[in-house]
C-alpha cells in the first residue's frame, strides 16, 4: 500500500497551540509528517532555528509518525528531497486563504506532482498567530493558553533577557547624560576662571 509523507513547513517563531493542533490532525491523515522549520537568514526571529527545533521536538515527542527538521531554499525542493507527496498548511480564517492559495499555486507551478493540503485548526485557535504571541508577551500579557507551557517559559525567558538588555541601555543613556552635564559644568567653570 502507498504510504503518504507530508511536510509541514513554517517559521514557528514560536510554535503555538494552533501549530500543535494542526500537527495532531496531520499526523492522523498522513503516514509520516515532517515539521520543517525554514532557515531564513533575512528574518530577525525571536528564537534561533535550534531553539525552535528543540521546542517542536518536545511538543511532538508523543507522535510516532512526526519528526522535526530544518530547511532552506524552496519548500518544493525540500519536499522533493524528502520524497514527500504533500505540503500541509493551516488555514485559520478566510484572510489566510488568499496568501495560501497564491503560495499553493506557485508551488504547484514549480512542482506539479506535489499537492498542498489545507487543514483548519480548532476554532478556538482561529485568531492565534506566532506574531501575536510575541507581541502579547513583549507587552506583558499572558500567553499561557496560546502556547504549550514549555514554549511559554522559553518566551518569558527571552523577553526577560531582552528587558534586562534594554534596562542596561537605559542605564547607559543616563550615564551618557551625566557625562554630558559634567562636561557642561566644567566648561562653565573654565569660563568663570
Ligand atoms: O509560517 P510561515 O512564515 O507562514 O511559513 C511560510 C513558508 C515557510 C511556508 C514560506 O515562506 C515558504 O515556503 N518559504 C520557503 C521559500 C519558498 O519556497 N518560497 C516560494 C513559496 S511559493
């Protein structure tokens, strides 16, 4: 019997409960599913590719037919290298459809033998995106129900590090201001003397 292998490509910065929901659904209809993280040097991600890989590996440890990998270049080329027959993508709302359709048709043009399969995550995740998770966390909101606990912890660690770094920056700005004031005072004193 023919076995169907699919790749699930994406940025996963960070992986969310919506991604996990889709992975679970995909693992039920495909014999093998590879979660493929795009190594995109042009983006400025919150998490390194390795960190994302570790999080996804931990999240998918319970699925026998799911593995995690990274790739660069064209998704269709990667799919071909992996001998996959399908690309899995999630559609949350009608607003996703236009972009996803464009991408699916371009991928079909590039590689006609490869099918894109769209699946819908649970409705409760229809508003959820990695970008919003990053934004909510950066602005101090809770992301507890949006990502698995292990991801929430990593996001909090990242944000804490970034905040400390920014606090250091504020400190050095204050130091620069103090130095400038000292110089001003010296200049005034020089004039007086
Ligand atoms: O999670 P994302 O950011 O929506 O995933 C987008 C992704 C990685 C699937 C898409 O950008 C992609 O396939 N990039 C690889 C380069 C490529 O194949 N481009 C042509 C797509 S039509």
